[in-house]
C-alpha cells in the first residue's frame, strides 16, 4: 500500500519536468538488488519461524506488516533528506520485514501443485524480463505518452489496493474470494505493475537527482516486489480449485 503514495508523489513531481537525474536509476540498481536479497533472507527467516514456532507465526506476520508500513514512511523521509547513513540500515530492515511478510505466500506457492520452486523462479524471472523491457520502453517515452501512462497506472494501482483492502476485510469475516476473481485481481495486478516498471524509467529521472538514488531505489524495489507477488498469486490461483 505504501507503493501507491510513493507512486502518486513521483508522478506529481515529474509532471512538466525535464530529466534532472540521468544516472539515478543506474546508481540505484545496486541498492535495489541488495534489498531484494535481504527480502529473500527475510523469507528464509520467516520459513524458519513457520516451521519451528507455527503458533506465533500469524501474529508475528501482522506485527512485521505494520512495522514495515511505518518503517517505509520513515525510511523514505530520511532517504529524501539525503541522510544515507541512517537511511541505509532503515531500508535494510524494511527489506527484511517485507520478506518476512511474504513467507505465507511463498509457503502456499510451495504447497500448490504445479507452482512450487519452479513457479517462484518463474515469478522472479518475470520481474527480470520486465526490468529489461521496461528500461527500453520507459526511457524512450515522450513527455506526453509518459505522463499519460503514469496517470493511468497511478489510478489503476489506487483502485487495485482498494479492492485488496476489501478482499482482506471480507477474508477477516470468513468470506474468501472465489478462484475466478482471484485470477482476475492477480492478472490486473501483474499488468499494472508491469506498467509501473515502465513508468519508473520515465518518472524517476525526472523526480530525483543522481545523488538521490536511495529513494529511487525504494520506489523500484516496491515495483518489483509487488510485481513478483502478483505473478505468484496468479500462478497459485490458476493452479487452485474452489
């Protein structure tokens, strides 16, 4: 959900601006990769808790989710102020917490027929292919086309997260989404975050200077984590039965 506020801010700041940070994405990439590796470590830690202390796993996941949401805003604020010495450990902790919250999804994927490790690898590969294509397309968008796509994706992501909140509330009362709706929601999520990956290459160089690579890295990290989640959700839904 933090991705929506970050995306709206980036689009707002990018409007009517020329490129101010031509190298910001290249500078951000090592930190994006590091964040994703830490997320994988967080998943490993979560799997250990799930296996050895299953009675506390759900509660700890909720705590990690709330903590990561709060930490996102703190880390983004610190990063945008240029305090890299404080921002880096905050971002590292955030990445670990996000990984922990993804443990349940990874566990379900591993238990779903025809998904498993291969499906997780496919989702990761999909993110990599999206990065390559997004870089080529987003870097060559015109100002008019770039802003139009950015606004479309922004509105779509906001609507998607409204649906996800409703889905979560229904699940709390024992009302679960039927498979065909889960497929539709997950498919739309994949399309929107593929679009967000393209938009990142248009928006970020118009939003951040070259030395503001940490907030840019956080924006890209969120795009690819969400894309990974929705690809995996789609695979699980396609291989599940009501």
